[in-house]
C-alpha cells in the first residue's frame, strides 16, 4: 500500500494564479481531510469528506474548494492564490470517525509559496 | 474554547537521555487523545491513541500517559536516539461537533550526539 500520496511536493504560485493539489489514498477510507500547517501553529482543517460525493467546510475554507468524485481521490483547488495561502498542506484519511479511535494517516505534504 | 497546549515549545537533549513532553487540553466533549511524531518535511505519524479509560499506553520507547481528571497528558521518551529528533504533536478528538480533531502546536525535540 502506498498509503496517502500528494502531488506536487513543492509549488510556487504568483498572486492570482490557481492550482489543484492532488491527494489519493489506497486504503479504501471513507474519511478524508485537508489541513494547512503554518509555522508555530497547529494544523487547521480546511475541508473534509465522509464519502464520495460528500464534502464539508472545516475551520478555514475561504479561498479553497474540494470535490470527492471517488473514494480514492480528494483534490484541493486554490482559486486566485493570495500570500496568506503560503503554507504546508497535508491530506489525511481515516477509516472512520475520530471518536472511535480510528487512525488518521497523513500524506507527505505540499509546500506552497505564493508571491 | 477548545484548546490544546503543549510544553515546552522546544527541547534539546543528549542521545541516550530520557525526556517528557507535556500536553494540557480544554476540550469538550473529550473522546480520545493522540500523540503524533512529525519528522521535518514529512506528515505526522501516529504514536499512540488513548481513550478516557486508558491512563497509559506504550509504543516501543514512547510511553504516553493520560489524566482525564486534570486534562493532562505526557509523552515520555526513553533512551533517546538521534532519530527521535522531530516535532511531537498532541491531538485531542471530540465525540461531537464539526471539527473533531484539535491539534496542539507541537514540541520540537532535538537529540544531539
């Protein structure tokens, strides 16, 4: 199993450009998450999904969009990139809800710089 | 407000020594507490998960404790190795609400030879 994979690993965007961060998992997990990690801060939830076709906003969704057309893939779209979106982005997946102690598996991250 | 606070922010120890990292939380309704290890440039990797009824859990040289009454947890690392150099993140899960995972800001550990 590859686990959770993310592409690209690094990206530099100009202000106003758009891009899609790719995330895929091969563990047949229903739950998938996108987080951002800023220096000195805890991970913040951007969007999450509890199954194909179902997505919902997290704490910091502004400026982002997601889709979940398959169980495996959960891409994150940045429209009109802003310097405030400079961060490290992590995708994660789990087999069930947090309160039932399911493990959460993280991808290797995408480091995005917007200049 | 749901919060997870970790201390110290950073720590430097010599190889072979033990250390203890602290996590205090004000989270409700509590479901479980997790410790993750995050190597530089990598995603977090789970070390332990403890529910309300568990007060200690080990994973090799890592031992986590949980005191649900005082809302405190600690991660003890025994006989540290250079490969233990990483950030250690405490995460508390809620049993209800939209945002089920509350992340601490982490303790950055550096182990020196």
